[in-house]
C-alpha cells in the first residue's frame, strides 16, 4: 500500500506523515521554545523535515498559513472592531499594505463589494483596550486613507468565535 493517502485540488499527495503532522498541530503548535523540534521528536524525523513538510504543504495550498492566533480579550484588549472601508479599487492594495503595517491592526484584507447594500472593499481588524481607543485607531486609519475614504463603518465584536484551522477526519 502506498504511503500517499489523499490528493488535494492542486495535485499534492498528502502522505501519512503529513497527516500525522497535521493531526499533531490541529489545535496549535506545541507551546515550547522549539515547537518544530518537539514535533520532530514525536514523529521520529528531524526538525528540518518538519519544516520542509510544512513549507511543501504551504506551497501547494494544502495549508494556508502558520500563524499565532491570539485571544485578544485574554491579552487585555476588550474592544475589537472590524473596520470596513470603501476605497477606490486602484488604491486598495497600497492602502491595505499601509493599514496592515499599523501596530493596532491584526489583519487587513481586500474583499469584493456587494452592491448596492455593501460598498466596502477593504477590511481591517482593530484592537484596543477600550472602545474609545479603538475609535482613536479608526481616526488614525481615516487620516491615513485621506480623500480616498469614500465611506466606512465599524462592526464591534460581541463574542469570540471558535477559531480553528485544518481538521482531518480519521
């Protein structure tokens, strides 16, 4: 029997070792100083092999990213708002990069408009200790965008939704 057990849409064959690596990290990387080494020890391979397999899965779209997913509430950020902006399409990439570089923005991305009800095409998640501090951050973004701001809104978080990554069933 082949070691390869499935195929993604991109043609990448997920082998049993890849599956075990995904299963070990579905709930997050080990909270140790050298997580790839800890995974390697569990799998009986080198840390370089773990890194190579993750990179291969990233390159083929099997996984989208490896990133920290903080609980902002537990870190003391009690106010969190998804800001939405209507900016000219030709400016969205540059503005998105500039907004994404702000230290109070955790993620920023372009999304399609859904006219006539939803004119917004640039989204930026803003975190603050208070709603007032979030409002200050929103004003900073508005100043950064300047006259390219054709409208905006903010959607405040009311609860944390469960954040999960890739899950394998058996």
